[in-house]
């Protein structure tokens, strides 16, 4: 067989060689497609000319076409022309799309799902073939190669296919295969939803800067760069985040005054509530937030 399982099943296979001609498809061309495909292109992992995206209308393809990718309105064409197919449509649309393309899916394909709340088993059952599936959750900062991607392999996903997925997605940011699939639902709130919360934090910081006299553009850049630098310190220093916060707080100083204000407003509990309710929404649980 010349299929993907046979090729990638050789233990000593040189993935770099395979990557050179690898053709990648995206079913769906929205924000998640743009984030992941944009990261693949920017990192040089897959050239735009080797990527094909589909959408339900020409309007949905304008952005990815401008990025240099091939486009089509035919989902089947994406599957027929690709070895790795990213499932990047909304969760409620995915079952119908999978039924539409199932006849074109072979055991040579690797299906990489970026659809939230859809399990590997659900995808395998709809396709009805022993195809490698990797459920992933990338967040939108993957578009600037500073994202987080968590993943869990399906029943028929070989170790070599897992390696291929790692090779594809590691350039997008931090890539982690989790110990169990249900933990992806937890990561959804922690990593998938939280960029929105952090964008709101940057906006609030910038508003405060404007309130105190800074120009809007300056305030926004200062806030964003401060958040970036603080995150880098957490990742690189090895110190607990609270210790890093304490290091900034002089006795009777300005920072501890701001910390006092945040603590009085229930800052930590509010942030925890936001992430927990986002997780529970993904899990389909009744939300516990009851304030």
C-alpha cells in the first residue's frame, strides 16, 4: 500500500521528507481554519499552494484565497486532494459534512478535528471506516504562532500519525497530547475561551490608560506588551505566579493598592468562574455559577 498508514508506519521514516509534498485540506474556512492554516503557512510547515479549503459560499473563501490557499465549494474535492484533512466547521454542522464526504475518506487519511464538543468516536462512527482521527483544540493565537493546541488520538490513529500531527501543529505554539479525551473539554475553557477574556483585560487596561491621559494606541500597546512579558516570565522563570506578583508589590506601594482593589472585587473567583462555566458549557453540564 502507498497510503498514509503504510508510509508513516515505517519507524525510521523521515517525516521531513513526507512533509515536503504533503497536501492538507480544511473543511471550513472560518476563524479556526484561518488561525491553523495561517500558522502552518507562516511557520513554513506547509506552503499555501499545498492547502485547499472549502466553504458553503464564495464569500466564505475570500480571506483564505487572499492568504494564497486553493479554494473550492466542493467538500469532496478537499478530501480527494488531501492526505491530512482538518475538520474545521462548527460542531453542529460537522455530522452532515462528514456524511457528505464519507465515501471519499479512506484508511490512508488522517482526520484532524478542531471542532469543539465532538468526540473521536462520534467522528469514527459517522465516517464508518478505520480511519485515523486526532481530536484537537487549537486556540486562535495559533495564527501568530503563539497558540496552545491540546490533542487526543482516536481508536485507529497510529503512533506515526500522532507524530505527523505533532509535526504539523507544534510550530503553532505549545502542543500537548492529553492523558484522556475528556480533558479536552477542560482545556476548552482554560485555553480555547480564555483568549477572549485576556483580550477584554487588555481593553480594560487600555481604557484605564486613556482615562488617565494616554493616547489610545499607546495605551493598548503598553497593555498588550505588559501581558505578553508577564506570561513569558511565568513560562521561563520557574517561579509561582503569585510569587512573581509579590515581587512587584512594595510595602505600602502603588501595586499592592491595585491588588487590594482587585481582591475586594473578587478578581480571582470571577476569573475561575468564567473558565469553569466555559468548561461546563463544553461538557453539556448545568452551569454552577449562581451569584
